[in-house]
C-alpha cells in the first residue's frame, strides 16, 4: 500500500488543474470516450491524454480500451481520502474559531468593566 500522504498529494495535485477538474466533472455524469472527454477542452488530444494520466495516477479515473475506443470512468471512492482530510482540518478550524470568539468575548468584557481606569 502506498503512503497515505503521497496518495493525498497526488489527489490534490490531480485536482489542482482546471482542465482536470473539468474532466472529473464531466466523468461524474458517467463514462465517456477519451476523444469526447477532450473535445470541449482547449487543447490537443495528446495534451488531454497527459491530463488523464495524472488523473489515473491519482486513482480518480480508470480507463479501458475496447477495440479502438478508450473509455474513461470516474472512481469516486478515492475522494473519500480528501474528504476525511478536509473534515479533520475543518474540525480544527472550527475549534480555533470558537477560541477566537471566546477571546473576543473576554476582551469585550474587560473593556466594559472599567478596570482600565
């Protein structure tokens, strides 16, 4: 099994490019051929294939060749790892927000009690 941090790094790298995110969005509606997936993108088919390789390396996409047609499909289970990381960060951010609000309350109470005179 690969290092979980490396897997997460590959996943976020794959999602960091707008063209790859567009591919993922299109694949979320169902499998599609590589040429159909590449058609709306402002790039050549070989460039689109390179983006697909990044998505496949991250485990987000799986492709299968039948005859002369290569079809790609989304592998949404991989996104669970990113979701877990984001949720862990969110819990920490929310804890810090509550701490910030509490400290602001203490500051406001301290300013209002007249102890600064």
